[in-house]
């Protein structure tokens, strides 16, 4: 997640804070039962994927380095293996705003409905991190397991699920962003290219820092909680209190700090990030100890499993149920 701690100073200048309206404090109750998903996410798959993406071999995945190049190849191979097609001529979408060759990795799965497939759902996460620590110390690799190899793992598992089940009536764009840690560069670079193609966006669900659970009565939160009804609809689709409101998210304005914001700014559609990092459950933000060994694999596996009915409904409802407020 892009350096939100720099917001601590700027927050003093803000005159107001975002708070949830009365109509959004409780999840909308579903009129029908949530989808029953027979597909089972495997802990071993989650573990193996995350372990490599956050390994020392990738040297912290800083944009423009050999480490992130290895990550790009890994993600390309994953898409190929799971029959996710490139959205452009190749999976690599070259950043237009970075000095050295750097790439978003972009795949697409066409929707199964002849009309709904013209609309797109974007499922995304950033695969870059901050690279090698410049201070001389025993461990110098910022592995970025939580930030945001965890989010990439979730999106990758969702891609595999949809490729296998063909349960998406809308088309899905799967995006792994580079340059997020440099100032949301990957998403800022991609958005105008999509606009030129008259990209018909329904909604974007961006996954950010979900490697450890919260000790709360909900599983995760969305950034910009009160900007759309995404939280209520996800809860309706899962039949659980999956998404809640986190006051710290509003206080630190996290809606503006990840790649969802580039899409929101361009398309003015519901584009939000889902996270389980709550400022209390993880001490290693932008730290060399953000490693695979501190990730909670059972939590991540159950997190993905719980979201499957929601992302399936998002990709399949006859009308656009997630709307701006």
C-alpha cells in the first residue's frame, strides 16, 4: 500500500472525515440465499503461490528491477497455465510513466453471456514492492508478503476459479499492477489505454494487504466505504458480515492510496480496495520482516472462499447492482 503514513501530517489539514451514513451501517439483507459454491480453494495452492512471490529470489519486487521481472514471468506463466488470455497483444502492459521498462500483467476471461460480456469487472492487486533495504543489516530484502503478494495471491486464485467454473457472465480483467509503490504508476498508466478502447467498466475490486486476520466481527473492510453500496452488496451475496466499516480507513483516506483510485477517478464507477490490515494486526508495513512466515495461510484461504459467492454474483447479476452513492 502506497506510503499512507505520510498522510499523518496532511490529516491535520483536513476539515472533515468520511463517516458511514445511517443507511450503510448494516448490511442489506439478501432476499434470496447466497450462491452455494462447490469449488474449494486449497491451502497448498495459496501457500505455494504466496511463498514464491514473496521469496528472497525476487529481491523485493521493486519496479524496474530484475526481481520484479522474475515476478512478471511467474505471473505470465500462471495466466497461461490457467487459460487466461492476454488482454493486449501480450500479458505485458508497458508503463508509460516510468523510466525503465516495467509492466502491468493483464489477463482477460470473456464473459459467457452475449450481452453482459460487454461489461467488465476488474479484479486487481499490485505485485511490486519496495525492493532492497539500503541500510546495512542482516536482512535487506523487503519481501512484501502482505504488501501486496497476499492480494496478488487472492486475485490469482479467483482467476483460476473463474477459468475452471466459467461462472462469469460479465468479462473479467485480471490486473497485477507494477509501480503502485512509486505513486500508483501502473494503474495511472493503464487507465487511459482502457479509456481509448471504450472500456465498459462495471466495477473494480482491488485486493490490498489481506495476509493476516483482524480481531473484529467482520472479515474485511472496503476503502471508501460510503462511496458506493459495495460493502452491503458483498454482504448480501455472501450471507455473512464479510465487510465492515473501519474508522481508521476513513481517517487515513485509504481510498486514495491504492490502485482503485486511478480507476475511480477516470470512470467514476465503484472502484474500491478490500483489506484486512487494520493498523493493529500487523507490525511490519514496509519492513524486511513482511515475510511469508508471518502470513496466515488458513485465513487467506478462508478469505478467498468466503468471497467467491460475492465475486461470482458481481460478475453475473442481470443488472448493475453495485452503484455509487
